[in-house]
C-alpha cells in the first residue's frame, strides 16, 4: 500500500479579499491569531489548585504589507477612520496550493484600518518601498 504524501503548503502563495473582491498583491501577512484570557477560580473546598476557565476572547490585528504604488485604496480606507466615518469590511486571507487553488481561508469580520505605515525611504538601498496596514477586527475563523 502506497501512502500519499501530505506536504505543507508554501507560505508565499496567497491572496487577500476585502468584501469579496481580490485586492492588491501583498508581500507579507501576519497577526492571524485568537487568544482567550484565563480566569483562575477556586472554591473554598477545592484542592489547593486553581481551576482555569476561558475568559474574554481577543483577536490580534492582521498586518498586511505590500509594495507601494500609485493605488491609494489602503490609505483611502484608513482615511475613513481619520475623518470619523470608519468603514468596516469583512475579508479573507486565502492560502493557495501549487496549482493556485484555494485550500485554506481565514475569514475576518468587521475589520477597519487601525494603523497605516508608509514606506521607509533610503537612498542607500535598492529595495522596494513597502506600505503596511493593520486591520483591527472582531473575529476570525478558519475555513478549509
């Protein structure tokens, strides 16, 4: 019997959707994380060890980085918050296999740009100018 190999997916093969529309080609994504606070609890008759209960669920900001171009879509989205009219969007980070077919998808809800970072500029390097945003959101879910 021949076992089928189950190789991990490459991390460079992904796309980003905002409100169901593919957006710019990002070079790096980070911060897809969910964490529960821990509530320690002990009743008087319990053993001298605290019980650990799940508390408040928090989600890390998602960081997206891409090469800077004349497209101002990310800045425009950030500007909605600066102008007091925060625009929230749902989105997804979609991991693709070698055939560029979706295999994993992290969906987030009620996202808005909480941080915008323009490119670091230096006359002593030939690297691409990179802009970055952080998206604060209210939940992320993995879909296979």
